[in-house]
C-alpha cells in the first residue's frame, strides 16, 4: 500500500510562490484579501447609492478645482470697483471687501483644500501604518512607536495644529503638517491592532514555523489583510482634515492672504455676514459638500468591506 504524504501550502494574498510545509492542514489567508478581491470590494462600494453619490459629488468638486484657472482666467485676486457688492450676473456670489469675485475665490479655495487633502491624508495613512507595524522589526520599537502615538493622541487636534502652525508659521505647509501629524494615531493604532490580530492567525504562525522571512510574512500575509480598515479610515479622516483646515483658518492660522482657502474665506466673511450674507454662503456650502462627499464615500466603503 502506498501512503500519500500531505503537504501544506502557505501563501499570502496575491503571491504566486508557495511554501511547502510539514504534514497537517493549516488554513491559508482568506481568499477575499487578494488584490483583485480588494479592488472588487472598492468598486462595489462605488456601485452603492451612497458611494455613487459621494464619488460623483467629489468628482464634480475636484473637476471644478482643476479647471479653476480656465473657469476664472482673471484669477482669484482680480479686483473691481464695487466692494461688498451683492450677487449679480457678473458676480454670482457678489464681491468681497476688496471687490474680488467671491465665487472665483471659493473655487480657488476649494483647489487649496483639495491639494491639502490629497497629499496630507495619504501620506499620514502611509506613515501611520508603518509606525503601527514597527513591532514586526522589534518589540521595543513597536512599543516605542505606540507611546509616541499616544503622546500625539493626547493633544486635541486643533490645539496640536495650532502648536505646529506657531512653530512652522502660517501657510500651506503648516496646514499640511498639521493634518499629517493629527492623523498618525488613527492609522498607527489601527495598523497595530490589525497586526496583533493577524500575528495569531494560523497561516501566519505556519509561515513563521516554516522559516519564512519577517518581511515576506508582513508583505504577503499581514499587510493585505489589514488594508481594508485603513482605506476606510482614510476616507473618514478626509472629513476630519477638512475641518482641521477650516478650524485653523477661522482662527487666523491658515493660508496666508491673498491666497484663498475655504476656511480663511469663512473667517473673513464672518465679519461681514450682516451686510453681505452671500460672502459665507459660497465657501460654507462648498465646504459642506466636500465633507458630505467623503462621508458618503466612507460609509459605502465601510459597508462594502464588512460584507464578506
């Protein structure tokens, strides 16, 4: 009688290399965590009513921001003779205290905000995730990173942002750094929690027993299985970042004039709200639409990820 020898194949999501182990049955990582499966889940989120509405709204806002120089060839600082003029055919939202078109400044302000969101938030997610996964290298490094994130988390977001602005100085860079630093604990703690869970999974333990390198275990087994909550958190933090920019700008620590931002326009418009209500309607409405778009998208992503 011939006896067959059982082998176990330990493979990470999306990799093509198999590692043959000793006799026994060790479950592999869930099939849903493959790269193709992840993109399928994110695409399915866009097919949901909220996801489609959020993505469509954001697409329109981003398109308007990109086309701002074409839509308003005179720029955001072109002055006219009429200061604080009401809405008209030439100025749909009227003019500000210097005779500049409020609609043009609103669209250019949207451009400033989107440039912050699309750079600071992804970078914060990447750095925070790496800090959360530092425990793979050594335990003391992982613990040290968590203590650093705890220190950052101990400061309210606005206070931490104000501290950074006071050190760096007002402007785009200060807002960028504020958003980046404030987001680190969210992503770092999420990655750390995912790491602790995945390290106890049988397929990860099997990979270690078979002598698979730590880097391979991380890249092929752990990271693909924690990417979903990080993506959802990134979409949620977009909304937080919007209000960080607005909050710092409203207290006068945002973008330096004459460059517009939505928060800075709300700060200035609040002084003239009684005589010129349209001053804050434009930037306020665009700010809310931007937050609404990311909120709808994050909700759809969350439901798509939870549906397994």
